[in-house]
C-alpha cells in the first residue's frame, strides 16, 4: 500500500521495520562523462573529485504520493534556489501516471527517481526490475537527474537474501548507467547490531554485494528504526558514511531520507512539535557532518512525509520550520 513504509514486527530480542520507499529527485547533476556536481541554480558543473570546499550540496524533499505538480511547486517556490525533489513510484500505478509530475518538476527542480519501493522489491523478480528500469529510462530519461536504483536494500523487508536483493539493484544500475544516468543507493542506518536480525543488514556488510559504484551513497535515518529508538549524532553517521566512502571511493555521500514515523508505520502519530524536532535536529547536523566527511558530503535529507506533513496538512507550522531549514542549508551551500 502506498505510503506504508515501515511496519514494526517483533522478532526474538529484536524489532524489525518493514520499509517501503520512494522515487527520488536529486540535485543538479550534469549527465555525461565523469562525476559532475552542478552549481546551484544552473551554475557550471564542477568535477566532484576536484570540487574541494566548492562542492554544491543537495537539499530537498520527498514526494511520497502522486500529487499534482502545481501543488508541490507552489510550496517549493517559497524556498530560495533550486531544490531536489525525490519522487516515489507507488506500487501498482502505471509509470505513465507520473509523467506530468516528473516533467513539470524537472522544469524547476532536480528530480531523483526511485525505481522500486524497498518493500515492493521483494515481490519483484530480477527480470521485472529490469523491465521497469528500461521503461522508466525510456519514459523519464530526459527529466531525471539521479536514479535511486536501491532504497534500503539492507533490510529484511526488501527480501530474505542479500545476493538476491543486490542482484535486482545491480540490474537496475546496469540499465541506468548504460544510458549515462547517475545512480544512487540509500542504505538503512542502524545505530547498533540489536536493531536488525541478519548480519547482512549492516550496510557495510551489504555493500560488497553490489557490483557497481553508485554516484551517490546515502543513509536513511529513522530514530524509530530501533527499539528503544536510536538518536545518532554526527559522529556515528559520519563514521558510517566514511566507511561506505572507502568501499565506494568515487561516490558522493549524504543523508538520503529522514522523517517522523506515525500511524502508517505502526507508531503513534507524531505531533507538530515532534516533526519540528526531527527536522531541526538532522538538518542541524549538516555542518558537523561536512567537517567529518569532507568535500564528498552533499547533504540531502529529503523529508519523506512531504505530502502528509506539508502539501495536505492543515497546520502550516511544520512547513515554516522545514522551509527555514531548506533555506538555511541552501545559504550555507552557496557559501562553500
């Protein structure tokens, strides 16, 4: 079901979250040879390997449900600069349904598209993933900046075998890369080993199953992914990003997803104060993460529940906070 990203289920001495994720839109990347990191708002692309402190970060949100592009753009236009919009392809919807949204967003933002929701991946064969990737590239190729070929593949909700899950991600990446597209993999972040059941759910254990180097490597960070909840600061997050960066030495690194889980995830619905806390806290780690990770760090964050918490919300207070965080990260990016 669209929007149901994680279901909490008890396992011996552990809790697991079954997560389904979304298609994403990400920052201005020039498509072509090499690793190119674009300037904000149409600036000249910079080779990321030589970008140094001038590297331009990504900042944006996740559109986790199909919605009219005018609605989304009316909010994003309130933030200075050019955003990255992460678009989620909902299970069961024809890809063609997303064509107007992707096309209109791409005219004013950078789009990161997720090919398959992580919870949907388990039900798809490798051939089906390949067919979807080919169809999506044909339909959206001119409008997508970054292709999220793997979303939280290091989770049991994506399948029961790491080799099988990675095989699907590898096939999608091969198809995207053959057309010159840029790829991203978003690993689920775990604060400690008792958060998961299988050894391969550790992102560092899962990474060797991938047979390609993503252009972007992200972490998905949810406090309620563990029981009791995890509350990582910049040090452990930066350490994991650096370790993944050693595995993928040419990848750009960042935080690919945050949010405050609620009823659809089997948890109490968060109030506005809790949403504001989560947004402020993780966006607030940006400068410290940049110090720890260095010039390969590109930010991101991509609040998952943008439709629920902003586009269809009656209370405008959370958008005021999130808009401020996006604007602040944009300002700090321009100063790099």
